[in-house]
């Protein structure tokens, strides 16, 4: 593989105009296709095989109106505890009437007609249905305008569900991460030209990947969350891969190699590491199919495509841009970036780690496990309105509902009862309602209503506890477990659905898929790393270190966002269960980046080992040549992910927090501390491979031992003498 990539690197360097034209043309064509495709993203979230989804499917057949998007608008008097005055009641009625006249609204209930007025004087419009599953802001505008007018009239107003405008992650905050990335790259290289290349190539990869996703959305259902994940990962790996190849190229060119040979060897060695690192990321993303959730599978495949494009750009467009830059790509810092023998901070650190390797190997896992301990009581779920930041329409709605109607109204359960064809559905449903009322933690059961075709009966169960509470989860499980007793003598089948039940089913599905997902990605990555390094122990250290860092990151997230430890320091005002999708997504992203850092760091050790270096010298060599790359890559990713902690949305905060802490722990505590200590402690045995496997595993030549110098290099312009730096 190294020889093939060496030839590809030289070709891209020599035919740089062709290569640049190809990628620019592909970006333009992809953007044009996206614009012409008419693709759009869906907010639909289906989880086949669950009870809540089965009930939703039944409702879509027998009462299509119930499948439209729904939301709620809540009104209250200006002061807590006050009853609405006559004028304020008129303001509520005006708002409801304005919403009902909107073309995007299928129906809206009148809180006065329905009797949905709390004893403390707060009024709420309980049901709000839109005609389409996928809403735009223009569809919501009549609701938002009515709410704004009611607030201007002095009322307290809250919105929840699809009635509320979707939260934004804040583009300015994400842009701050990009600015920090450019700053770190500039400090690393000491040159704006060299610093700009990783960002430029990452933008190419993200641009092509995202426009391709938009085009694909015209052919299949994709969630808008796919864009966020693909952009985040594409930017991360795009910068990392270009950074590694450019650093290797600068090192080789500063040692006196002509540009042809420097490009070829950089792509042959660092490029091979990039291909294997990218493969592990792609595996982690494709393995999301294990969750058996179409939304997650589509997200994984789309993001994997973006990562694959980033790999191709790194081994083709990066060499081409280096060819255009010529001598200017070598300006700036050299010795520190290229691994000289000066007593740099990195070299002093690795010497410290080697000297105290036994202490490090003992201490790091203890620290990681201590940080990971809160994960043992992690609760998964999806947020209710009270989980949103204070001041948002959703939080206001949750607060008003809690104060006026009790915490359970926002977590209503929908019971779909399907009677036998010869049975009166109303009679059985009334019996069922009576039995449901007697269950613990049930505050209220609505009067049964029949679908237009009279084939289904629908009951709404209001819990006594909030939607995200353990008590409500237990209630759902109790209804499902006791369905035989609840329906005895009624000849009726029941299913539990509604937003709360769907959220519980998602959390259960994610919990069940977490360990199988880990097993798949760790197992396949082990095989790839065994092929790359021709070793069994190094893949073990790689995946073992990852498990420590990701467990620690998840544990810290639970401590802050679920338990509230130090929550106020990052602006978290309300604790809640961990969003059910976060652990799986975090594991996929952090696994890919962890394997990147492992490849970058240990590939240098492999090169030194192949040349006969002692184990400790190999550790020093690999660390000296890769520490600055891993440091820069880690700081960039921490900056990008930490920018997601700045918005007020607690969900976005939690994702940014776990990714930033995960990268910080893995890059600096695991890859740059534990791994060098382990490599020094294991010694020569780190490279042991059974003889049978040695014959079966292909030699990918990660160290570039079989690379040949170019016998016909491209003529180069006269250059200033370059400083020779010893290997």
C-alpha cells in the first residue's frame, strides 16, 4: 500500500493542476446537483419493532389526522397564582382564534371550551396539530406571532413540541472554534500558508460531503442531524489528516529531499496511516446500523461518506496544494515541528513518562475509572420542556404546565385500544379507562374517543410525574406488563405510544445497542490495527485506552448534566437524563479520533522499530515526530467541540462537553501519556506476532521500508539552502 500511495502522491504533486481542477469541479458539480435536486430533510423519527411505533402505524391508517406534528401553547396570568381577568381571557381567545385561522394548522382546541383551566387560574391550549410531519419556520409563524402578541398584552406564554421554533447551535460559536483552529495551526507551523492548507482541504471535504448529502435527501429520508454530524466529523478528520501529511512532508523536505521524494514519502508513510485511521472512523460510523434505528443508520452512512472523501482529499489534494506552495510551505517553524533532538517540552515529557512508566501505567487507569464511575447510574432519555434553558418558550411552557396542572401533563401517554371486530370499542375502552385510573402514578385518564372509522379507541393517560422521571418510565412498563389484566374480558388489544413512550422506547433501544455497537467497532478496529502494525498487543493498548477515555468522558457528562456537579460553571441550569442518542454518537466520533491519534503516534514508533531502534528509543522517536501533531490536532478538536458548550441549549451543551472532554482525555492522558509508558514497559514484546499470522497478514509497509527514491524528479526552481535536520 505504501508504494501505491507514494506513486499517487507523486502523481498528485506533478499533475497538481489536474488534481485541483478535478476537486474544484467536483465541488461545483456537487453543489449544483444539490441545488437542482430539491432535496429536503425530514424530522420523522421511526424505531421499527417497538410498541410505540406499532401504535403510531395503526393511528396513521385509522386516523391520519393524528400523525400530524403537534405542539402546545400555554397561557398564564402575568403574576404567578393569579386568575386571568376578563381582558386577559379575551387575549387568550384572540390568540387561539388567530392560530385556528392559519392555513398550516389543522386544528386547535379551545382551552375554555375544553375546560382546560387550572384551579390556580392558568389556561392552556392543550392540543395543537399541524397538517404536515415536516414543518418549516413559515408553518410555525402564525403560532409564534400569536404567542408574541399575547406576551405583548402582558400574558405569560410558553410553547412546546412542534409549535416552538427549533433551537439553534449558534453559528457564531462554531465559527469561534474554526478561528481557534486556525490560530493553533499557525502556532504549530509558524506559517499562515501551511496553517491554511488543513482548513482549506477540510472545507473541500465538508463541502462535497454535505452537498452530496443534500442530493441524497431527495432520494431517501434523511434527518437534518445528518448535516451536523457530517460537518463536525468532516472538519475534524479533514484537519487531522492534512496536518499529519503536511508535517511529515515538511520534515522530509527540510532534511534535503527534493520535493518529489518528500511528497512521495510523506504520502507513502503518513498517507498510509491516514488511510487506516480513516478506515477505523468509517467502520465506527457504518456500524451504527447495529442500533437498528433507520435514522442512526442513515446518519452513519452519510457521515462515513464525508470521512472517506476527506481521506481521498488528504492523499491527493494536499500533495497538489503543497506543489503549488513550493518553498513557501516550508517557511515558519521547523525544528520543533520536524522532530529535532533539541530538549523540547515534548521530549522532556516522554523522558519523564519512560522513567516513571510503572507509576503512569498504574495511575492513569485509576484516574480514568474514577472519572468514569458516574456512568454506572447513567439514565437515558429525551428531554422534556423543563430541560430547556430558562427563558426559552419550551422551558416557560414546562414551568407553567407544572405549576398549573402538575408535572405529568407534559408527559401524557396515548393508549391505542384495538377491539375485536365484533366488539363495541367504546364499552371495552371505558372498562380499560377505569382500570388505568387505579394504577399508581396515574393522575387522570381521559374519556375514550373513537377514530373516524370506529376501529380504534384512544385514551390519554396523564401521569403524576414528569415525562423524564423514573416513575413515568415505570408506569409505561407497568401498563405494558399488565396489559393482559387491564384488558381482561374486553377482547381488546392495547399499545402505549405518545411522545413520552416513544422517548422511552428510543432510550431502551439505545441502551440495548450500546454494548453490541462497542463490540463491533472495537473488534473490526482491532483487525485493522493488527494489519497496520503487525502486532497484537498494540491494538489491545489502542482499544483499551479508548475504552478508558470514553468511559471517563461519559462519566463526567453524567456528573455534570444528570447529577449537577459543577453544572453552573458551564451554564447548565436544569439537570436531566442524558439524551439517549448521545452516548452512541459520542462513542463513534471519539473512537475515530482516538484511532487517528494512535496511528499518528505509534506509526513513528513502528518506523524506528523497523530500523532497529531499541524500544525506548522507538518511543522517543515516535513521540518526537508526532507529539506536536497530536497536540495540535487535539487542541483543535477540543476548541471546535468546546464551542458547542457556549449555546444555551442543554442538549447541544452535553454533546459539545462529552466530545471536548473525550478528546482532551484521549489525546493527552491516554495517547501522550499512557501509550508511551505501556510501549516502554512492554518493550520488544509490543511487536510480537505469531508466526502463522505473520505469514497470513499482508504487509502494508506502514514504515515505508520499501519506498523507492524518484529517479526522475520534477525540476525545481532555485531555492535558498534548507536546514538539514537529522533523522
